[in-house]
C-alpha cells in the first residue's frame, strides 16, 4: 500500500536556519568544502574536509556545527571506535575549549550532544551504547536529546528501571517533562510492560502540547479498530494492526475484510470498518482538562469536524514554523479520521497549504 506522509515543506525550517553556517565566518570556505564533497557523495573527501575544519584555529559557530558532521562521516568511513574516542575527548575537554564567543560555545554543545546521540545509536554493543549516551547527559543533563538517548540506551541494555529513573533525573535538571514522559511511554512499550505503558501514555496525554506526538501514543491505549488511529499511523500500520485485531476473534486470514479496509483507506467511500470505540470515549473523558483537549477529545469521540476546526484554527496563530507545521499536519490527521482515507481531502489540504492546490477542500468543514 502506498505510504502517504502528511509533512509539509516547512517542517525543516527551524533546524535548517540553525544549521547554516554564518555567511561572514572565516571558516565558511572549509564548511562549503565539506558540503561540496557530500553533495558529490565522496565520503572520504568530505571526511578530510571536515577534519580540516575541525583543526581550524577559530572556534566559532561554524566550527562547532562541524563536530556532528565529523562524527557522522567518521562512522560512515567505518571508524566507529575512533569516533567514540573523539567524542569522549571532546566532552572531557569541553570546559577548557577556547570559543570565539558564548554563542559558539552553546552551538558546539548542542551539536556535540547530537553527535553523541548519533553515535550511540550506531554502536551495536548495548553496554557501549549506554557509555556513549552517558556522554551526552554529562555534557548537558537538561538536554531532551541527551535524556532521551540515554534512557532508551539503558532500556536496550535491559536496564528498564534505570531508564525510567534517567527520565526523572533529566526533568529534575531542567529537561522537558512532556518529552521525558513520552520517552517513558516508549521505554515501557519496548520493555513489554503494557499496563505501565498505558498508565504512562495517559499521563503523557494529560500534559502533551504537540498534537503530532500525542496521536502517536494512541495505539498504546486503543484497540486497532479505532478510527482515531488514522491520525498517527500510516495506512499500512492501520491495516497491519487491524489484521491482528481480527485474529483475536477469528483465526482465519480475513482477506476480504483487510482488502475492504485497505480500499477504504486509499480510495475512500462509505464503508466504516474503523469505529469510535468505548476505549476512546473513556480516554477522552480523562483528557477533558488537557492542553490539547479541544483537538484530541473530539478526535477520540468521533466529532471530527470539531477536531478539524480546532486544529485549523491554530494554524494562523502559530507562533513559529514548528507550531505551524504541527497544526497543519494535525488538521490533515483529523481529516483522515473523518474520511477514513489517506488520500482525497487529507492530501488535497496539504497541497492547498503548500500552494500546489488552488482550493481549500475543507473550507466547508472549518467555516464558522
């Protein structure tokens, strides 16, 4: 089945703006050489160029941004051990590094944390994975990236309770409580602790402010025949989950039912194999006072027009590009649930937002 993604072009604006090297940096030609080699898909040349930038005397923001790229290229060159040794040395020497200014220092710390996270996931050995992830927490214990990477690395190593504690420790030191709770959901789900995962998911939804992340935890809490799952899962994931759901009461293949659902999700129509479940209604009652209540409660109870209007109303007042993209995608997600279809109006709405469609297909839905 075609896997459609509801992400608009602006989704990378914030990251791109931060990642770009300052135009007036004397290190810019070195950074440009790294990019040129990467564009040419020449890993060896890119690594050499990145090493030259790393050896530059001026430790400005351009130099700082290079540490993540240097780590990635060294891993691609098959030198994982060398990369890990580099990161250990850089974290240990962070306090004594001579930076051009405080902005360069903070930029370097962000990229070094990200480098540690990247390399931790590249490391196949569970114990070493934890060791590298711990570097990120040591460098910035309040970093959401550091806390998430460390907690998940601990979980992979079988240290589930330590992983949950790492989330709490991170929050105590300034990390986002919302993001840490989301990590706790992931840890408990991966560790096959379903009851604990459900409890964590409910607590997460009570404080969640990111609509895209919120709908992704719904599969932890709801049966696979619930229509609201279309908000956070791909069409293929919905069909796969429904297949398992059907097998709980009927061991047969149920090819006709699965084909019917697949056709509904891709072609639309009046069939409604996915429904508003009692579990979704009960969950909605628990979230009446949540930050996302205006959106997620009607999504769960089947009032998709209200959910669509709530999300659409947030678009024009979004304070930044990240929030803008979140609410555009949340609007499209509500339309998917309304139509039980991943094509049609959901896709046409995103095209309209991106400027490739002339007419707003949900104008009637969101009208006052």
